[in-house]
């Protein structure tokens, strides 16, 4: 349709030019504007929106790269691998922060309040995401240390468990007194109860279950200490032979730095790491949603701008064509008036043919 209108317009222009020597004056008096191009301001606005979309896409790509590198950090199986992946993640983070800074700077150039609000929202969510992954990184590093400490405590407990039991049994064999023998039997019984609960706690990753197990262990240890005191009263030399080992056994089972306490710390930190990971995943989805929403908003603005430009172009062509037709009619009317005046003049002079 646009080409057809332009063709008609040019035909009419040539017709006007051929119909009258005054056509040049006519065009100059009318001051017809050039048709078929957008205003420079509209072009600038479209260019800015396209540049903005490119910046937003850069933010999205660098965000996904950062998320992938951080995932590699979190699933590292060793501290050496962790530190190696961390270097890669920090490089990816710097790229993301650079992209985010360029993107945020666009708000200084835009007068669209809604667009600026979207820019600020994306930037705020991105900063929250960075804070969350910082927490995750530190918790993962701390988790390595807790795992090492818990592993050593568990290994020591497992090694000393049969040794200590054997020491008690050998001492029991030396006892000839029935009462002392019964004390030794009760000690071995409560030791078995404590050991069973300790192993039960070490096999759980549920903090509630571990707390219940620790509470039960504390009750058994209290009874264990009572029987120990009775044994020392009846057999003072026992304190010198196994006193230190028994103290270490009690400490390992009930203290926060003992085998169960360290395991509980490890489980709690691991659960917190899982929770923070979930928060990071949710925050990432929020950012991606805001980016998509912003992309759709800007893309719609570009589409609407193009439609307005096409509509304005067609309207201008239609108005210009109408004006040309009108002026052609005026021009033809003027020629007819001149012709009629010429004939009248000849008639008055008696030269009418």
C-alpha cells in the first residue's frame, strides 16, 4: 500500500509539473514535508531500547554463568577442588557485577518511571543473590572443616570403643568380690546403652532425632557416673587403671566437642547450607522472571513504536496525496478560468470562431 501511495503521489507531482508553469511556485507555497521517514528522536528512542535489551541479555547470560560456576563450588568433593572452583566463580562474579553496573547505569538515561523501577528491581534482586551465594560459599568452606573434625572424632570413638570394653572385661576377671563384680557388670551394661545411642545419633541426619539421642545419652551417662563412683569407692586402684579412659568416654559422648556434638554441628550446618541453596534457587528464579518481564515490556514498546511509525507514515502519505489531488483540481480550475477569460476577450473583440 505504501509503494502504491508513493507511486500515485509521484504521478500527480509530474502531472502538476506538466500542467502549469506556476507549479514550482505552488509547491514552494504549500511547503510539503518529506514523507516516508521516522523522526530522529523516534529513531534515537528505538536505538536506546535495543541497546537496553542487549545490556539486559548480557546480565542474564552472566548471571547464568555465575550460577553454574557457583554450583560447581558447592558440589566440590575436596577443599582443593573447592578453592579451584572458587577462583573460577570469582572471575564469573566480576563479569556479572560489571554487566549489572552497566545495566543499572541505564536508569540515568531513561525517563520511563516503570522501566526504571524494573531496572532497580533487577539490581536489588541481583545484590540479594550475591549476598546469598556469599553465605553459601562460607558455609560450604565451614562444612569441610566440620566434616573433618566429625570424621576424626567418629574414627577415634570407633577405635577406642572395643579397646575400652576389653579393659573393663579384663578388670572384671580379676575381681573376686560379688558386689564389685556386679558394679563392673552394670558399668558394661550402661556403656553398651551409651554406645548404642551414640551410633544411632551418628547415623542420623535429623537434628531432632540427634537431640533426643543426646538427651538419652546424658541420662545413661549420669547412671554410668554413679556406678563409676561406686566402683572407685570399692576398688580405688581402678581409677588409676581406667579412670582417664572412662573420663574421655564420658566427654566424647556428651560434650559439644565430642563425637555426637561435632556430628550435630555438621548436620545443622549442612541443613542450613541446603536451606540457603534453596533460597538462592528461588532468588535466581525471581531475577529471571523480572528479566523476562522487563524484556517483554521493552519489546512491546518497540513493537508499539513501529506500529505508530507505520500508522503515522500511512497517514502522512494519505494526507499528502489528498492535498496533491486538491491542488491539482485547483490548478486545473485556474487553467479553465484563464481559458474562459481568453475566449471572452476574443468574443468582445469580435474574433470568436
